[in-house]
């Protein structure tokens, strides 16, 4: 019973340290991630969506 509690405690501590490490790594990577997103073309995020609303009666194009 006591060994289970110790194992659970060590697992929670390890998860906490890993989470802290990941958060610090993400802070250092933020400028690179922003640069990658800025270099992507705008059409990569807005290419295939119908932006003008819907027709009063559904057309064949809207149904697909």
C-alpha cells in the first residue's frame, strides 16, 4: 500500500517537472512559430470555405 502511494507521488512529481519543462521550451520556440505562421500563404487558412452566406434554396454546389 505504501509503495503504491510513493509510486503515485513520484509519477505526479515527474509529470509536474515534465510540464514545467514543456512550458519553458514553448516560450523559447514562440518567435520561430510566429515566423512560420507569417510565412505561410493566407490562402492556406481560408481557401475552401464559402464566405458569402447561403442561397435561399440549396444549390448543388452548397450541398457538396
